[in-house]
C-alpha cells in the first residue's frame, strides 16, 4: 500500500454543513470529511472523462465504488518551527484541570480534581499537548424561497463557515499502481468543495504529496507495551456492525472486531450520514464511536501488536474507504502531559509617522467601511418608508435624474423642477416625520448618517493623522450620492412587488 499526503488550503470561506440543532442556523464541521474529498475527486474524474454512466468505467468503479483508493478525513495543520504538523481529535481521556493548567490523561492516571475537555483538535507529541484552533466566522443570509427563487421577506438564517487561509492535511491510500495512476490524472491546483460553491464559497488549493509531519505515524518498534497494555485512539468515527447487521456502540462488539479485551474506555457517540448527489438522497444514518474515543486494550504478545499495527493501515469496521474506522495504537502513553503554546510576537506601534502610501490604504479602507454602513442605513430607512401613491416609474425617473446630475445640489434643483403631479406623489409618501419630497431636498437627511457610529473609527482616524473624511467635499458628495441611490433603488424594488 502507498499513501499520498494531501494538503488542502482554503482560499475562501468554506461551509461544510453540520447539524447545529437550530432550524435557522447552519453549522460547519471543523475538519474536511473523507466523503467530501472522495466526492470532489469522483466528480472531477467524471468531468475529465465526460462520463454519463460513471459506474461502467472500470477505473472509476475500482477507485470510487469498490474502494481501491481510500480517503481519510483532513484535519487542521499546525505551523511550527520545524514544519507543518498534522493535528488530530484530542482523545476524550485527555482532560484539563477545571480551574488550573494541569493536563491529565485519565486513561492512565486518576485525579480528585474537577476536569474539563482539553480541547477539540491538537497534537500529542512526546510529553506535550499542543492545542490547535480552527478559525470560523458567523454570517447571515436572507432565507430563500426555492420556488420563487427570491428571498423570503423578513426571514434570515445564520451560517457558520471555515475562515480562509487555513490548511488541512489528510491521506489518500491505495496500491502502488492505483496511486501512480491517480497522480497522473489529478494535479495540484484549485478545486471547489462544500456548500454554496457557486456563491463565492468553497475555493481551495489542493497539493498532492505534501510533506507535513504526522505525530500519529509511528513504526512498530516505537510502540511500547506497558504491562501488556497499549492505548488505541480513534482518529475518525468508527461504524461497527453487530451480528444482526446493525451499527452499534457496544464495547463487547468492538472487542470482538479488534480481537482484544478492552480494560478501560472513554467514548462518545455520533450519528453519521451522507448524501448521494446522483440519487439526490441521504444515506441511512449510522450510529458510531466518535473520533477521539480512546481505549486501553490488553495485548497478548508482540504478534497481537503486529496484527493491530497492520489493521490500523486499513481501519476497523464499515465504510473504511470513506475514512471511517481509522485508529492509532500507542499514541497515548503513561507520561505527564504539558500544554505547549506558541509564543506570539508582541506587535508594537511604530514611533515614526505613517508613510503617505499607508495613510492612503488606511483611508480607502475606512471610506469603504463607512460607505457600507451608510448603505445599510439607507436600506433600513427605505424599508420603513410609507410609499403611498409612489410608482416604480416615478422612482426610476428619480434614479435617472440622480445618475445624470453632475452634483447632488444639481439633483435637488431638478427635483424642485418636477411637475406638480410628481411632486404631489412625493409629498404623499412619508420618510419618518418628513414627506419624501422634503427628504430628498434636505441635506440633513443624509448628513445625520455620516458621522461614524463606532468610537474606534474616530480613534483610528486620529491616531493615523487622517483628516475628518466627512469634511472632504468629494467624499461627502460620494456619500450623498450612494446613500440616495441605494435608498431609491430599494424603494423601486419594493414598489414593484405591489
């Protein structure tokens, strides 16, 4: 068997949906599942070869259906001084003192102290634990009516996504011939994975044959038996079938599958299901031992240890070709663990004044942020406007006047020159306590939205020595124009609905 180390670097936000338990919330997984990688390469193969009945293609059948090529989950990579280290789920037996800093591995030691989880992902190497944070962001979208193809008014949902510029590592394994053929077909490059791939999400760069280091990779000679016992740690969810053909989380059934007695265990369970795009349906849900579950097993002799060592190359249980059932023996040892953290270099404010080019970059960034907030105010204001008698054609005419006017003052002169019928319709529509007609003519209607709402923004302007942006005539003109254009555009859109 040969293995390829796969490195996936996120070039945009990536959404790998998980059940968040809230109908208005879509959560994301903190790792890239093997089934997602398998599906990505299967789809790429179909596209490259223009396959209509992919299952009839011998190579496709062998690789992606029969399981001659296996994929593993991809976990976060940790950049350290000596290269990239692959993180794994932290074993559930590894706990942190609740109100302290001590780390305990309860698989080997006991403590009277109250403990809590040591973290989700990290690296156990020699006698230290290095936790690794996965960066995510929370965003929101309008809830979408799939039949109409438009947003549902007033309804939004939140979604969580993995932040860009993070790297994840995993494996592709198979026979020497299969891996060689795989590398001849698939090259390093840009791919897309996860949900909403057509809407700016899911862009990744995949590197085959990466050189990251994996602390879970050990030679048989490095695995030590302690009183005939050794640790077994699940690196992925494991689906184990009982004699009736159903998935279960029974320790006795797991003992039978391993051929070893289990003396001690720390387990959690999960439910695993997938989605088959060609059938447009979910696969049956399977109960499984969750990744991070850990066991202290009794090993009869070196031959038993060798058998387990060979078994970990394939995995245990069902659907191992999809990354399930991966485990490692001997990763956890009877040793005192110490948490290791990377020292972050303290960022100091430079004493010299900012160069002009930096000032320009900061100023443009602040301008963009202010315009975004201004447009948000315009949208909110338009949503609460009473549009009595206002027609889409009249609003369209106002937009044309705005776009054609050489300045905002000229726009207001042109509004004042409208015919009486148009003016009356603008007078009948209300924006808070004003008529729409007065609102469009009054400078203060926009000016009161120009002041920065964030104290940090004023502080940044002061510290960088940038003049008050809103006293700049050109920027004020731009603000007024973009505010009114956003306001009128949304008014027209709302008027067309009636």
